[in-house]
C-alpha cells in the first residue's frame, strides 16, 4: 500500500476549503501540456523511448532547487490499488494510472508531487504540469 | 412518384403525385434536383483515391501514417505536422471551413481598461462595441462611467 506520508499534504490539501468562495468552487485546477523535442509523442513512443524521456526529466528536475522538496513516484511500478489511490486524489489521470483494462499502465509513467503541484510524465504528452488549489484561485494556481 | 402527406386540422391526407403535379404545387423534391453528371462522379472517385494515397503517407521520424491519426485522433510526433500538412489542411477545411483561424482573437487585459476622459458619445460608442463583442464586464464599467457623467 502506498505510504501516504510520502505525498506532500497527503495529496488532498486542495480539499481544505481555504480558498475563495469554497462553498461554490471546490477547487481550481490548471493543467499545461508540454513535449520534449527529439522524441515521438508519448502515445507513439516505444518503451525504451519513454524510459529515456523519464530519465531526462528526472535529470532536469535535480537541477531545479524549487523542486527539491517533492517526490517522484514510478506509477508504472505500482500495484493497481496505489494507482487508483493517486487517481482518486486527482493527482494523476485515469490514463496515466492505467485504470482502463483496454489501456493498461505504460512503461515510464511517473508523477512528481509537491505541495499543490504535480508533474505527470509520459501521459498523453511527455509532461503534464498540474496545479490544484482550494476554492477559486486562478492566479495563484497559474 | 412523390408521396405528399398533408395535415389539415385533425385530418391527414396522403397524395401520390407525379413530378409535374408536385412542381405545380410547389413541392420541392429530390427529383427536381439536377441529375449528377459523369464528371461529378469521376471527381468524387479522384478525391477518394487522393484521400487513400494521403492516408498511406508516412512520417519519416516516427513512422506513423495519416491513417493512424484518423483512427487515434493523435499525431505521432512534432514532425507529423509537416509530413501530413496537406491532409491536415484538407481535413480542417472540411470540418471547420478553413485551415486558418478566422474567428475571434484573444485581447490582452490591458485593452479592457476604460481610458480616462473621452466624450459621452465616445463612451456610448465603446459601450455598444463592448456589448456586441460580449465583453460585459467592460460594458458595465463603461456604463458606470457614463452614469457618472450624466
């Protein structure tokens, strides 16, 4: 079972109703998709290519001080229950978690988590950046 | 034979008409449409053949084909945009009417700020334009400014 203490704020900090208009707006989520030059898109890339993409992303993240307090999780190495848990907490998409029997989890699928922010690797795009905050906080999330 | 169903009040009347009688009654029928020419048929066959050839084209970087895009809805890599440009533009024209954006464009927030000054007529003109472009927050600001002037 996934150790929830590994997840910054348990992965559900956005549920604390601390944002603006929490009685109307549960959360604000912004997702940005980016792809790395020189690789086929994630849906077309072969397993080895996806693992090279992940390796390149991890190397780049090590060089960024702002990302030192987060945790990188290998979704492709998790059992289905743990992947379901991440999806239920809106930390990964259904596609990355491989919850659809016709579309199982693919190699190189990973997610980097820090408080209020996550980066999915090898989902529909090479990188899917996500910021999620409680209530209506568009500017802060962006 | 054209079959015409007329509903008058609670009654329904079914008429069987020839082309001439239908035309006299002003009934539009497919029989009145011009018969397809052999040239139209050959053109549609040529277009279908071109589409098939376009589907078989392959991207040199990722080896995906336009047929793959049709079946998955996703391109294989950044180079696919160049490899399938013609087919993509044809598809965009069929679906959206153009291969270039011809609709509304984003305006930066700075342009929404109501400038100080300006006559009442200028403000009314700006108010009308804001309403026409559905910029209702800007329209409300201009309206308040007009009220302050009147």
